[in-house]
């Protein structure tokens, strides 16, 4: 009997590959079925992904009904399979084969696991590349002397670059602390060194002052204003007390006379 996935039209495979890709925006959750790792999703989320894709791609998905028909075809051909998800928890853990739903009618509210794994070419090439790298490392003593010498100098260069980076980090920290202790200001050598930018942009600009944000400045100003007002009130209260004492002293003097 022919495999329905193998005999599926190219359009169906293309849609399945799209749903498996990150471009679809379909959140795939991990789970276990009979001890095997699987990925599952909810039916309505897959329909939403197809409808969103129709606006940016050439997929013939005009509305939700068209998306549901596409998902129905994937279910009928065995690309995905419906399962009974437990009511509690976000993780799918199905220890028995009976948790698989044999129903082949697509529903927006059901959960589905992927049977189709997509193209295996990239995974195969990646596996071959890992094996080749491991063998090349194991057979390093058999390399020609010129290649071994080149690898030696390359490793020294990489270690030198890493050492310079750590040295630069220590130097900029020393400069920052010295400037803070002497002037009380915050300044950094290569302020974008650890920023999420490119390699060249990490060294631009050469110097930068760490200026407090406007929000912090306003907060500091408000604190100073409150403190100043409190000082004024305390001074006024002290003056009033002194005036009252002077008045009492004057009254006592009159009584004495």
C-alpha cells in the first residue's frame, strides 16, 4: 500500500513545510507520545497561521474555511494526527497509544501532533558535517605539517584576540572607577562594547558619558525640592518657637516690675 504522505501533491507538502517553519508563526509545543518526542498544536492556531500567510504569500487561502479544508487534507493524508490532550498542564504527555484519536475530521478545538517531519536534507547534511569534523579532529596527528602549523598559528591568534578583549574590559573598568572617584562623573571607554550591535559598531564611539536619564533627574530634583521645603518649614517653626519664648520672657519681665 502506498504511503499517503509520499504520494501527496507538491502543494500539500509545501503547505506542511510552511506550517513547520518559523515563518508561519505557528507555536509548536513539545510533548511525549509512547516515549517518543512529538510536537503538537491546536487546530484553530494552524488555521490562523494559514490565513495570515495568505496576505503575504501566494498560498490560495482566502478565508478560514479554505484553511480548514487544507488542514482536513493534512489530517486525511496522515501529515498530522489528532490526540486527546489532558485537561491540566500545557505539556503533552501521552503514555499510551489509545490517546491517539482515530477521527479524521478536522476540528478547530482539537489538538494535533505532527507525523510528517519535513525535509530531512538539512539534517542529513548537518549530521555528515559533524561526523567529518569529529574525524578531522581525531586524525589531526596525520595532517600535513603545513596544515598543523597553520592551525597552531590560528589558535594563537584567537587566544590573542580573546586576551586583548579581556584586557580592554579591565582597562575600561579601571578608567570608569578612577573617573568616578576623582570627578564623580560616569564615563566609559567604548560604551557600546557590550551592546547588541555589530562588531564594528561595538567600538563606535570611542568615548561616552553615562548621563542620568531625565526621569532620574526629575526624581532627584523632586527629592531636593521636598528636602528644601522641609528645611524651610523647620526653620519657620524654629523661628516661631523663638518668638514665643521671647514673648514669654518679656511678659515675665513686666510682671517682675
